[in-house]
């Protein structure tokens, strides 16, 4: 549905509520909002730019009355087509809702609008000796509403947890325009059902989140990093298990397999790796400066073991940044390897990580496809990238078969299909592999209660009925 076929009365009602300049239907804007960082492309019929909670209530009422599908959008950095418009939908962009509404250092909280940029929240908190721990790689541009909807996390989740662990309360708007408040502004509170935890990770299917009250922590004074090289994935995964089986919790424990290292080197990074390196860990500790040095020393002890090639330690900020540069360059470096990257985000228990990487190598051989794996090993969460040349005959079909086998392997190992990227449009067909039919039916019933006409992010998260 384009402007010409969109219901003009609906657009007029939206223009009356938001102002004509906040309801855009020109082709250039529609193209700009037709995709996110995941697969797929579909022009919406309009892009809406509300300026506050009340305008979101108003637009949701209009959309409910006129059955207009709404797709919430932060920065569009999601990898699974969560913010991908569906035919005839309007995108609700939170770009004009970026205000920091309250910063209360003594209460260790910040109240923000859904469009606030994640790194900006952290930057402001650090100005008062606090920090906002969730650190997705996209933090410099992604928005807190998107983080909440996907329960985003990053390397620090190992020690500090993900977005869900830093939300005290939310303000949101259900699919029929009902305004709702959840949680409170204290770190303890047990009144009513925990709707906050229900909305976090709901991928824009239950409500449009308009404001969040976020919990902050005192910022660690120092960090130190170890770059640890091994002769292969099995040795590196065994080391991860040893680290997790002792009392120090690193604030990051990242893994890269041989293919990921080769991709970085092809892009000009990590030129100083010993040639015997076929897998690598990045291990970070934080705290007071003396504590960090002690922790790194203790961690080095457990990281030493069969297959170790080299350990490099960095305590100076410049040196730490240099070691992390290679890890941060990875997403782009992997993208350059093939025209299509099927980017998975699976999780297994730490004790099964070595079995997972062995299983991935077996799948790559069986399906004759390169698979690049890296990620948050301390959480058992690997980004598994199946690299595909769709124009090569049969390769796409092999990739699909490989993906199905990957998910089956993960579930056999006691894992889950997604650790942080969510389901969106891309993975919904696979959800029944993990969630039993009766549980899915209960989830659909909850969805109907929040969104009786099914206008919020249709075609996402749930498999076709
Ligand atoms: C280079 C790169 C690195 C990344 N690194 C990480 C990482 O380390 N960890 C991680 O978890 N993810 C990562 N991601 C994925 C992505 O950045 C996260 O999922 C992020 O949370 C998305 O935020 P966004 O503002 O871009 O949301 P969008 O992509 O715009 O939207 C994501 C979902 O949230 C919904 N949504 C957005 N705003 C709202 C709202 N206000 N109310 C209700 N629903 C809403 C959308 O409908 C959609 O379903 C990365 C992506 C890229 C491109």
C-alpha cells in the first residue's frame, strides 16, 4: 500500500494528531525506512515521528480504530528484520523522542524517552561516576527503545547482565491506545505482575515503549584485557570452561574462531598474531586498579592449558583499546566475505561450547559452506555466520538445510535459538523447534490482550498460525 492506495482518511487523522510534518509519505522517506540491518525490504505506507508519550497514545488509538499496522523503530540496527515494515504498515520512528527526562545520581537512575541513544545514556552517567552496563556493539547509534524491545546485550553481559537487568520501570502504549505504566523507581518492588519483564524482549509486538527508568551502577575505575591465542577452537572452549569454573567473573570473555581471525586479518587487523593461532579469547576484568591486576594474574593461571599459544596483557587504556579494535572490526570484516551472511545468535551452556564448535565445523564440512563463529563465549552465546553466494547453484538450499541442522544441534545441547538478536521476521519459522505449542498459544493470548486487533508489528516473532 503506498500513499496513493493508503487510506487517506487515516493519514488525515494522523496528520491532525501529530502535525503534517510528522507524517511522511514521500518515496525517499519510505525507502529510507523500508529495511533494517536484517534481511528483507518493504516500503511502509507512512513514517510517523511522534514527539512524546501522548502523541504515541493518539497515533495508536487512530491505528487501532482504523486497523493500521504499526512497526516501531529505533535506529533500525536490528539483525532479524524486527523493524522491517509489512505491507500497508506505518513505521513509528522514535527519533524525535530522545530526551533525558531525569537523572538522579543518588537514586542511581535515569529516566529517558525511548529514542535516547544507548551510548549517550552511558556517557551522561559516567559524568557522575556511574555507568549504564548493557553495551551492544551498536551502542553509538542504537536507541534504548530498540534495546528494550530486543533485550539487547553485549560483552559485559557476562558480569553485568543485559538490558532486562537495568530497567526499573516503563511507560508504554498498548495496541489499542491504552497507556500503561510498569515497575517503579526503586530497586525493590513487588506490586502486581511484572509487566516490565514481559515487555522487555517483546520485539514491539505487545506495546510501543515510550519511556524507561534505567538503573545505573558505579563505574569501575579500571579495566585490563588479556588477548589469549590457542591452537584451535577446542582448546579455547576448554579454557572458557576453566574460567567459568572459578570464582572471578571477567567483565568480558569473547571468542573468535580461525575463520573470524582470518576475516580480521584480511581486513588489515590483528597482524601480530602468532602463526600457530587458530582461535582467540579476549578476556577483560574491571574494578579498582590493584584488583584488576590481581584478577588478570589469576585468570592467566586458568587460561594456561593445552593448546595455549600466547597470552598478551594490556592495562593501559590505549593498549586495551588496541586489543579490542580487532574484535569490533569483526562484523564488517565478516560481511565482506560473501554477498549473503546468515547471521545466527545461538546460545548453549558453557559446558557444551566445545561440542557446539565441533558441531559447527562438522556442519560446514557436510554442507560445503564457510561458517564464521565468534561472540560472547562467557555466556555461551556465539554469532554463527553462514556465508552464502546465492548465485551459485544450490548454495542457498544448502545454507537453509545447514541452518535447520544448526538449530537442532543447539537445542540438543540444551541451548536456545537466540541470545540477544531476537526472532523478528527472520527466525520466526524456527520458534516451534524451541517453544511447545501450548506455551506458544498462551503467548498468542497475551498478545491479543495487549493488542486486540494485532496491529503491533505483525509477522514478527510468532510463526504463521
Ligand atoms: C554492527 C552491529 C552490532 C550489533 N551488536 C549487538 C550486540 O552486541 N548486542 C545486541 O544485543 N545486539 C546487537 N546488534 C543488534 C541491534 O543493534 C540491537 O538489537 C539493538 O537493540 C536494536 O536497536 P535499534 O534502536 O536499532 O532498534 P530497531 O532495529 O529499530 O528495532 C529493533 C526491534 O525493536 C522494536 N522497537 C524499537 N523501538 C521500540 C519501541 N520504542 N517500543 C517497542 N518496540 C520497539 C522494533 O519494532 C524491532 O522489533 C548489533 C547490530 C549491528 C548492526
